[in-house]
C-alpha cells in the first residue's frame, strides 16, 4: 500500500511601488485573505515588498496587475 503524501503549497509574492499607502492597502488585502507565513520590506530597495502566504494565491497576479510598478507571484508545491 503506497503511503499518501500531503502536498504543501505556498505562494511567494514580490511587488514594487513608490506609494506607501498603496503598499499598505495591498498588504492588508493579502493579510485579510490569506494566512501570511512571512512578510518583508527590503532594506536596500525600500519600494520592494515580499510576502509569503500559505496555499495557492494565483489570483493575486490579476489583483496586483494595475496597482504596482512590478510584481511576481510564484506558486511553490512541496510534494
């Protein structure tokens, strides 16, 4: 009998914006809709934000599209 392996999924979100109010709105949106594992703001490039959430958050690609200068949403599956 093959053992069932639990698949763990997390999503890494990177985005840049010069608008701190907009960044706060985005971070609040992510916090209210996902379980945040990690959240960082770059100390070198203060406009760069990183958030890691539990689960698949592919819809954030569309959400961020018109709100920030640049974004990257990576979904990672651990099998």
